[in-house]
C-alpha cells in the first residue's frame, strides 16, 4: 500500500474484535511513532493490560459525563458507549509538561502510528478523551500505573486492534476537511 493509499484509507475505527494485536505488528506501529518528526522528547506508553484499560475507559466516560461539554456529555450517555471502544491496545503519548511543542511531537507520532496500523490492515483511532482522565492532580495514580513520567503530561492517545464489522459509534464516511488557499 502506498502512503497516499494509507492516507485515504485510514479511518477512525470505533469497534474492535476481542483479538490481540500480533506483537510484531504492534512493534512496527510503535517504531513508526518513534520516527515521527519532532522537536523534543515524548513518551509512548503501550497499555495491553485489560484491567488498566478498563479503569482508564471507565474514568474517561465519567469525566466526559461531567465535563460540561455538550458533545462529550451526549456521547458518554449513549447506551453501551465505551470511550476506548473495547480496543485491545491503548497507546498513550505524553510529553514534558514544560515543553511547548509536546502537543505537536505526540500528534505527529500518533499520525505515523495510525498510518502504519492502516498499512498492516488494523483498525485505529486517534483519541483526546483520555486526557480528561490522565491529566491533573486527581489522576496521578492512574497516570503512574500507565507509565507516564511525573514531569510529563498526556497529550493524546491511539487505540489499535482488528476492526469489528459493526461500528455503531462511527461518525460516518470520511470527507476531506479544511480549506486551501494558494498564494503565488
């Protein structure tokens, strides 16, 4: 698959089979993230432990329900909604608290991982909702269990797994976004 094909084929998968990702495929996805353009350090924490993923999922759903954001509250109230969509792998990307570029470094790493997962035939989804749970003073225990260093903060997350046929929480077909302006 060419990079152009990966870009157009990639989509946000919000339903996964109960099937582990092959260790070799997961290693390739993580390695792709490590090769992303960056301006400084970042941390990749790979969570395969079901119990820890469930704790993060449950706290995230609770944080969404009490966020004050209408979209997040409505999403959390959907019957059967799980913020991590039962994916077998949760990848957390964090950066130094004081580094202004942590958001960019981690987002670029996440995009590399999403494209690699697509190329390997796996489903994936970029997430921001776990930041509601894994940042702030009340999250230290969970952030520590997830391997996020004390002087780092979670910026984004990626979930990976084998896509299920039914995807009831999908946002619909992808369309191109953004406007373009050429200045010659």
